[in-house]
C-alpha cells in the first residue's frame, strides 16, 4: 500500500477514534449517577451491580472531564491542521519502524543469553534433570495441610473474586500479583490445596533454572550447576515453593532482574531494560519488600557505572537509562496499585501496623536476633557442619575465584550497602521470609567460594581439570541424592496427608445441623473455614452474630495452644450466649477437642 494512502487511512481512523472518545467521556462526565447506574445494572444477570457506587461515579467524573477535553482537542487538531497532522503521523510511523527494526536485533541478543550454545548441551541436559528432580521433591508438598497465612490469603482475597484481589489491602497477606494468579488458578481448576499453591509451585521450579542462569553469567557453568542442585533440594526453598504466598515469585523475579542487570550493564539493550522494568514492577506489585532486591540491583549498576564498568556504547547515557527505568518502575507500580490506593488508601500499603518503625534501641536489639533466625530457617533440617561450610564458602567468594573482569563490583557489596541503608531508614525488623530472595544468590556465592578453593588446590595437580569435572559431578549427584532420600521415604505419606483440622472439618460436615454454629478462634479459624468450605459447609456456620438464633454451639478447642472451652468462647465474645452446664464432648483428637453446648 502507498505510504500516503496508509497515512490518510490512519488519519481518518484517528479522527473517528478522537470524536467517539470525546463523545463517550463527555457523556460519562455529564450524565447523572442514577442514569448511569441504570445502564450499568442492566449489564448484570441479577439486574444490579452493587460495586458501582457514588464513590466510583465521582472518580469516573474526575477522570472523564479532562479526557473528554483531550479527545476533543485532538479531534479539532486533526481536522484543522490536516497537513501537519499527516506529517506527524508519517514521522511517527517512520520512527516506529526504525525502532522496531532495532529492537529485533536486541531481542535476538537477549534470546542468545537464554538459549545455550552447542558447547552447553551437556550442561543443559544435566540442568533439565535437576529441574525434574526439583519438581519431584516439591510435588508431594502441594498436598500437605494448609497453613494459616496461605489460607488467609485465599479466603480473604483470592476466593472473593478478582475485584477484591486488586482492591482490598486490609492486611499485608495480600501479595497482589500472586493473589491474582491464585484467583485465576482457583477459577479455572478449583480450590484444592495443590491448585491454591500452583503459582508458588511453578515459580519455585523456575527458581532452579534462574539460579543456573545467574550462576553462569557471574561465574561459570560448573558453579551454576552446583548452585541449581542446592536450590532444587534445599528444604526451605521446597517449603516456600509449596506455600501459597508470593515469596517464591519474589525470589524468581530477583534472580531474573539480576541476570538482566548483568546483561544491560555489558550490552546496551532497550528490550532488556524494558523487561527489567516490568519484572521489577510486578515484584513490587507482589510485595513492596521487592524494593530490597530492586535497590540492590540499581545500586550495583550505579556503582558499576561510577567505576566505568559498563558498555562503552552508553557513553554518558547510562545514567539516563538507569534513571528512566527507576521512574518507569515507580510509575508502573503506582498504576498497578491504583485500585488499592483508591479503595483502601495509600496508608494501607505504606503505613500499616505490621511494618511500623521501631525505636532505635529495639531496632539495634532486633538485628542479631533476626539474622540468627534467618540463618536458622535457611539451614532448617540440615546438619550443623553445613553451616560451617557455607560460611567458609561465602567468605571465600569475595576472593576466590577472582570475579570476571567485567564484574568488578561484587553484587554482595551493593546488597549490603543498599539493604543496610534501607533498614536504617525504615528501622524495621523484617521476618526471615522477607530475605528469601537473597538465598539463591548466597547459594551461588557459597558455591563459587567452595569451588574456587578446590580449584586453587587442583591447579597444582596434574590433570586437575579432569578431576574438577569429576568433583562437580559427584557434588551434583550427592546434593540431589540427599534431596531424593529426604523426600522419597515420605512421598506417599505426604501425597495423602490429612491434617487434624481437615479431619475436624470432615467430622463437622457430617455432624452439623442447619441451626448449629461453630465457635473457633485463632489460629484455627480461617483454616477450619477453608476446610468446611471444601466440605460444602456455608461460611454462615462460623459467623457469630448476637441476633442469630441457633440450637447448638459447636466449640473447637485447640489443646496444643492450651485453649479451654471458656477461653475460646470468651475470645469470640460468645460466653454469655451458651449454657456452660449443657457442655458435652463430641470429638477428640491429639490436638483438638470439640464440645457441644445449647444456647443460654
């Protein structure tokens, strides 16, 4: 098609679009609430859209007015300055064409980073085996009994629909991007524990090849394979990969932005910068604590530029690329969080009680405790000597093997500088799970330090290279073998495991009558509600209202927490609503006792 004809067609389409947009937004601005409400309600199957409120209407008018003016101005410009408009369209098409052609080369360069060369085929086959075993280790844990926090995420947010998932932030349990994925999985496949944990599970598996990629970029294929083997079999990473929270997603995004940062540092590539922005924004949309790995990466890039350890093609523009990327991350994250800011307020994100600042004395006292707890969690179910080897490897990684010449600023240094500064400013003491994103990186550094020490010794031995290959193979086999032996013996048991609360719910599903109420308190309330829901019991059975008539109160007492029947009733403000003299025990297990009481 002739470029003039194409430009004219685009000009006509732009006019139509601008005119229709001006009309639409003018109507949204001018039409009264009752009229618009009637049109919106007509779209619903039951004839009413409860979520369309005066607050939404006011926000809609606030946006519609300026948009109507903008579209009208554009339409007037296109009609009044026809030649100028067509020239601008032609220039835009030309620049877009040149931009796309340039990005094609960048995409190929980026793909080359991921796709292995012929020399890496052997390592890729080994990696696929590591990934398969890592998935195997994790699969059985998908079916273990649900925990409180992940159940709360599902019941309070994901199960209530996409609108609640993206607007309600009454508690930081809502790792929004992860919650959206759980919501989609739930809508498509159901609400079994395995489905609820599916997004975290898939992210947990992808952490393995992402660790390999980062290990290879920063060090070598051997270090990457050993690191991936550790990640595949480490108990704490298996645990978080099968817990329906956003931490495995945050860890995956951290590894990917670290890999992308190393790539853009050494090679000017707008596509890679764009992907880095998207992944960083999605990470922040999962949990604001993603600011720690993002800040670490930005600090590392900034330090690398200060010592001129970046691609020369940037010239002085590297600061512009870095600055624009940071701005785009903030803007994109703000847009993603805008429904929450509108419905729940920005204080729900930045000012909730869970992350309030500590006093300086409490903050200093909390640091060694948190470090100790985090290290203990990372080494959970591992022999003590593993910690000693890990510390030696981590310390050695700063000296051996020597970092490649294009990695003159150690990432660990940037991490310490940024995270230390951020914690001093915030004065918070994050829980160990917040630092999970660091674990694969630390595993890479430990692997580099240990293998570097071994390499220093083998350099003095004839045929040391061949011996090194044998050692790598033995390490990979031992690491995966340890993971296999630890998981296989309990595999069938985990696949069919039933927690005590699930058994309680199954009992109650047969015992409860329509006019009964269930009285249960923390930490079991939300988990029991989930299992009762799975058994087909309405959530109304656990809703305690003063004016709600009932025949019997079924009280669930958790003996493991030292609860008594009076304690549970008092916690739920239901002590005066029942006749304690009518108490009757109807169920007993190792942890739980269930009592039945009549109304007062």
